[in-house]
């Protein structure tokens, strides 16, 4: 009996030592851009896009699982695998796509910081430079992992949307029906928001991040079953939160014809739960989500690029030895902060458009992932099963088709 207990306890310890990449990578998708996008989806279109969220949940699980599997088999990050198998030119293209998408996402994070404090009338010209300096200082000092844990604890804020959803008492029957009933409006706003919904749920940086994470944790293929289960759970968990953000804003804002143009508007969705504290609660959650992304994205970007081109990287390096590593981090903090400080720029629009950029660039990164995951020379017996290929290719084709339709509708003037 004692032996069985010890064996069970040992297995449990092993499981807890392995988990992290899937849940963290999925949870980090609910950053400033995520909160803004899901809020706009519900406020502007009600429950009409829930079917897209439902399908994207499967795509998120499949694509993240592929990243984990490539990392466990190759023991390399995605950038390194791309360079090894596609050469420098294609590596440069992939890194450029990732860099553009990531700068857009970090811009959304600083826009989230600005928006969270704007609720209380505090200017972005004070909060954004301070936030940028804090992010740079902590990352340069190499204490990112501790900070990440703190902000991940703060991200438990998302549970308020689930509680709020039940307090509002929306028509869950209608919401569940919308999950499986495709509804499309052939207008630029609808298509742009749909692309943003996909782009904020499945991100280009997420593919690089989760693969590097499992390698950094020292995991290998023997941990595959545990990691796969964690990835699937993480995808389900993050989109449960997304579901409740959408139905909360649909039931409170869409129902009364309120469009989101500022963080203050988005905060109204939490009034049934928090009453007069809704703005404070929303501001706190948006700030934590924004800072989490602002810490993760520059780090993930620099690691991926340095690995891809064989440059020295890591927080154990000095500025002299890791000049490129720290310069990329500095650039991906400085440029987004400057963009947010441009006078008259809408913070909500920045957060949504950054997710559109993510969505439009995502297919190019996923194509590299698909080529790698189906190459027996690289993956051996761990190549994709047919169902994984079908879901991934449908995601790629779906985003490309939506982008083409968006361009056509914009050119023809269907607003």
C-alpha cells in the first residue's frame, strides 16, 4: 500500500514539474490585445462570432501541440529548426514576420497600460514611459521568471468574467447555439474583427514561445503525453475565459448599442459584478495582462531571433557578450512605446489592429510548422496524424481566405 502511494506521489510530482508551457502559453494569449478583441467582438457583434471561437479552440490546441512536439523531438526552438532545414533566406523571412507581429503585439500591451490608467485620467505620457523603463530594467537584470510568476497569479483576474457572466444571466441557450451556428457579415469591420479574433487566440509568437519553453525546461519526448494533455487543457481554459468575455460584453454592451471606443466603455461590461468598482477592476486586470505580455514578448522575440541566427543569448550574458540579444529586447520595447505615445491615437484601435497583424502573418509561420511536423527526416515517428493536418490547414486557408475577402470588400467599398 505504501509502495503504491509513493509511486503515485512520485508520478504526481513529475507531472507538476513538467506542466507549465501549455497553460502559460495559452493564458498569455489573453493579454491586452486579447481582452480588447474579445470585448469588441461581444460589444459590436453580440454572439455572432462565437462559432469562430469554438473552431479556433481546436486550432489553438492542435497548433500548440505541434509546437510542443517539435520542441520535444528536436530539442531546439522553432527559429533554430527553420534555419537548419530551410536556410538563411527563409529564416530571415520567418523572423521578419515574427518581428513585425511581435512589435505590433507589444504595442498593444503598452496601449493596454495607457488605457488602464486613462480610466482614472492619468496621461499615457507618464504611464507608458514608466512601464517601458520598468520592463527594460527587470529584463536587463534577468529577473523575468519571478516577475512572470507574479503576473500569472494576477491573471487569475480573468475569473471575474466567468462570475460576471453568471450574474448577468445571459441566454446561455442562445450562446451555445451561436457556438455551432456560423454567421457571417460580408463587411470590412466584421472580417477585420474576425481575423483579430483568430490572431489574438493563435499567435505567431505563441508558436515560437511554447517550443522554446519546453526546450528551456529541459523536457524531452518522454514527457510528450503530459505536455499534450496540458496543451489541450490550456486551450480549453483560455477560450472558456474568452467565451465569457464575449457573452458578458454582448449581454451588457451590444444589448444596449454601446460600441467600445475606450477602456472606460469596455469596463461597463463588469458593472453587474463590481458595480461602481467595475472600472477599477477592469483597469487592474488590463494592466496586469498588459504587463505580462510586455515582459514575455520582447524576451520571446529576442530568444527566437538569436537562436535562428546563432547569436549569443540569455540573461546570463553581459551587454558586451549579448549585445544583439539585449538590443532586440530594447528595440521591441522602445518602438512600441513610441507608437503608443503618438498624439490622438486610439488605444482600442491599436489593440485590435495589432491582432489583425497577428492574424494575417500567422499562416506564414504555420506553413513552416506544417512542413517541419510532417517531415519524417526531422520528426521520425512523431509526424502529424491526418486530423492534425486537416485542422491546421483549414486554419491557414481560412485566415488567408478571410484576408482576401477583406481586401475585396474594402476595395469595393462594402463597409
